[in-house]
């Protein structure tokens, strides 16, 4: 199982760590996307 998400929300014990970037701060892993044939969102 591969997690294609880079960054974003994370848990630190019982606390939710929210990055200061726009939105939730998550992005797709470019290397993972290269292995995908096609995606529709």
C-alpha cells in the first residue's frame, strides 16, 4: 500500500498538527503520479 499524499495534516500523539500552508497543505507525490496511467477527479 502506497500513500500518495505528501505533507498535510498529521497527528502528534493526541494533537492534530496543521501546517501553515494554504488549505490543508497536502500535495500528491510526483513519483507516485508517474506510475499512474490515468486519473479522473
